[in-house]
C-alpha cells in the first residue's frame, strides 16, 4: 500500500510539474502585429450569434415567471441609466419565429441563448416556463441551427437572493445543480452544448464588490472572492451531474463561458510590466480557468491576496481555499471553454498600500492604460484592439493545454442617439477581430466556433439602452419592437458564406455592397417616426376626439331638453 501511495504521489507531482511547465510557455516579449491574413477557416467551423434571457425576452412577469434579481434591481430608481428596465426589452418572448428567421437569413450554424432560471423555477422550487424554451429549441432545430444554451446569464431568482444572500451562500451550489438537472431533463435530448455560467467575473465583481450590477452589494475585498468560490463549485457539481447521469444518454458537452480583456505589458522588455500584465490576466480569466483546468487558484492570486490580508492584520486570506478533495473534484470539469472577449488594456506595475479597505482592484497592484490612437466607438470601456484577441487565445492555449474553444461573445457597441444603420465601425471591428482569430487558429489554437455579440440591440445592464451591440437595430420606442438590419449583417453573412476571407478584392467588395444596402434600410427606419405618429393618432387622438364628441353631444341634448321644458 505504501509503495502504491509513493508511486501515486510521484505521478501527481510529475503531473503538476508538467502543468506548471506548460503554463510558462507563453512568450510575453513578442507581439506580432501581422498584416491582414487572407484565408479560410477549417471545414465545419461554426458561425453564430448570441443573446441572453433578461436582455432580450421581456415578458418579465408573464406566464408564471418569478422575479429575478435584475427585475428587482432595475425597478429601483437610480440604478440604471435613465432608469431603463428589461421589462419588455426586445419582446423576444413573443418573437421566436421572427428572430429565428433573421438567423436563417444570416445562414448561421448556431445560436447561443440563455434560459431564465426564474422563468423555469419561479420560486426556486417548482417548474414553470418550459414550453417557451421547447418552442425556441424546436424552431432552431427545424431551421438547422444548433442551440448553445447558457444556464446562468446573471438572472438569479430573487427568492434565493433574499433567503440565502445569493452567491455569497454555499447553498446556491445545490440549488443551481437542481436547476441544471431540470434543464438536462427537459431539453437535453435536443441541446448538446451547455454553458453553466456566463462571465462569472462580472457576477462576482460587479454584483458583490462594486454593486454596479444586481444584486447591488458592495462587500469590498471579500464579496467577489466568496461569490466566485461558490460559482466554481456550482459549475463543477453541474459538470459531474451531467457526466454521471446524462452524458451516456444525451452525448452532449458542458463548458463555461469566461470573459477576459487582454492585458499587454506597457514595456515588453520590463519584467515588472510583464508580471503586472500576467497578474491582470490571471485575476481576470485565470481566476476561474485555473481552478477548472488545474484544480486551484492561480498562484499569483494566492500570493498577493494572502500577503495583503496578512498586512491588514487578518488571520487568514480573503481568498477562500479549496480542500484537496475539492481540487480533485473541480479539476478537469470542462468539455469546452467559452471565451468572451471585447478589448485590451496596457498594464504596468502600481503599488497599492494595504489598508482596511483593500478591494479586488487594489489587490492586483496594477494600473490600466489605453492608447489614445485605439478606435473608440463611444462606449468608454470598449476600444478596438484586434491583436489582443490573438494574444489572449494563445495565452489560453499555453496555460490550459489547448482546450476546445468556442468564442461565445465578441462584438462592439456604439453610443449614438440617432438611428444610424450604416455601422462601418462595426464592420471594421468584426473584420479585424475575426481575422485575428483566424491567425490564432493558424498558430494552433483549437477554436471551433465564433459567436457574434449580438443578434439584436438589447438591454445593456447598468447602461440601459444607451449602448447598442446588435447586428439588427431594434426600435424600442415602437410598441412592435421592429428589427432593422445594419450594414454589418450583410458583411457578417459574407464571412459566413465564404468561411473566412478568400482574397482582398472580394472582401473589399463585401464592404462596399454592405454599405449600399444600409441606405435603403435607413430610409425605411426614417419613416418609422411617422408610423409611430400615426399609431399615436389611431390609438390616442382618435378615441379622445370620439369621447369628446359623445360628451359634447350629450351636453347639447341636455340643453335642448331643458329648453323644451
């Protein structure tokens, strides 16, 4: 027995050494800003678009749906820009066939959407809302579009937040597992690609550290770490549930979608800047990916948070720990990795002194910078830096053993008050970012699919409707929520049809044709205010005039009767 133990221990050490050596392969000192690469993607590469339940469905209180933390959060004044809510949003709940027809027009291979937990289990206990998702899944499959389903895109049932404190409480692990198990049972015969969580970084940091997102808690320095700890455990439990109970029957895959901006050293010859940039990435995507692929948090997180906690006079680190059993249980619970990526930052070293109010952000000891030359479409956080996408994908390849990757979110917003459908900047963004992804595949990164974010303009969390990511413009002022194609629709459709970028002249021609088509759409949309005006006349003015006429007639009749008497 002792010999077997020693052999097993030696093997375990060898595996750890191999993992650590693999994690050091990424070269921070070179950054190839190659010219545009004309070529095509591998055969079978999957093209899609994405959305999420709270951002697009609307129908917030219909057909038995329960309250989510976002329903409650947005209904509090001052939390969202202009006090917007997702109560109706795009009315996607009522427009399944219409929206799937837009996807078919694009010749998409897949559609990534999320299931609303409180629509399925409104009180955290009983089952509701299955019919809507069955209809959506069936409609997609009838049109040869593969459903990729996210089980948690931030809309926790409010009852679980109120009763347990949401993701601050370990009980969420079992509640989420019950919800996921119900999803597998109801939809797993047709859904073969499952994503447990979308961008848990935002759930943890913006939900429980800064309070910018629902549930709006500001538990500085502890809340984000505790929420993330429970989310990682919940993800691994759901993966094991699928693996033991459903995989052999349904033959699907379970992954997680992690978002990460790229961090580039300000000076690639400066070791301090390189270390700061790696810290930025490890505190972002590595916070979740490293436990899932290697069994524990990144060493740099353990070191920095542990040291700052000690300097604060705390007996233990503010970063929770996994037991040895938990590390083994969590490690390897990922059949594919979803990657959401939008932008890049330059990173340099910055020392934050330890205080009683240390936060996630000060724990990192870094400063983030942007290049004023980077294109900025209007959203203060999103700059177009295409080469950072390739760098991030190569980092994931070297750190995590070249996992199967699906790009689950990539796109660009704009902040324009006018209704401009000729989105040339979005065409440029997609062209450059998709090309960098193609270069990464040429580098050997195992990317299997790409999801443009997003199909429609929609509710953008704390920014309300002031930012638009959609390929299709949605007129939120019109009660019918009509969809209008932007120029980027035609451009993305050409990329899909050619499975990449065949040659320069053809790609330039796509752009010209795309901008030609948007002018007619602009004219259509320009007529919309007149349509809305006519609707107002029909629905408000006409009934009001009729009511006044009836009232005046009654008064006149009373006057005649009184005069006769």
